[in-house]
C-alpha cells in the first residue's frame, strides 16, 4: 500500500499531516484487543424468591447479596413477584424485602430501585 497519497490528488501539506498522523497512531495487536461485549466482572446475577415464606426469602436474599457482591458482581436482581396471587393482592415478599433493603443498603454498600415485581441492586463503589 505504501505511505504515499499522491495518487489521491491531495496537497503536499495534507499528505504531510496525514503521514504525521500515521506515525503517531499506535497499532493495536489484534490478540490484545478486548471484546467490548465481554466484561472482567462476574456475570449478572439474580435470585427468584417466588414460593418462599418471608423468613426464608429474607435469609436467601441476604446471603445472595453478600455472596454476590463479595464475588465482584456489580448489579443484582431480586425477583419477588407483584403479589397478584397473594391475599389482598399485596405481596408480603415484596414488602418484606423492600423493608430489608431500605434498612440495610447503607450497611451493605449498595443502592437499589424498585421495579415491577423485582428490585435492582448496584454496588455503590461502581
């Protein structure tokens, strides 16, 4: 291919600028390029608490949060369901897990948001 761009009909000044640019551009070996779709962090994790009693669900959620974040996960989902099959159409799991998260988010260093049927958690240090 060569380093000449004369056949393209550009001025000597443009050619000099282009060649200066090429000299300053670092070539990246394709073996060391990272796939942007791959992350160094552990994969996204979630837990589904459907069918659990509140005490079981609270213990499972606490264990899940601690183990996932200590393993390096940045984001978690806790699925509680909407409560549409619960008595009075309210979800004891959703309410109980929501209270637990509100009380413990500072201590366990995470932020969370309530979604329809689940909670999304993020580590604060990311």
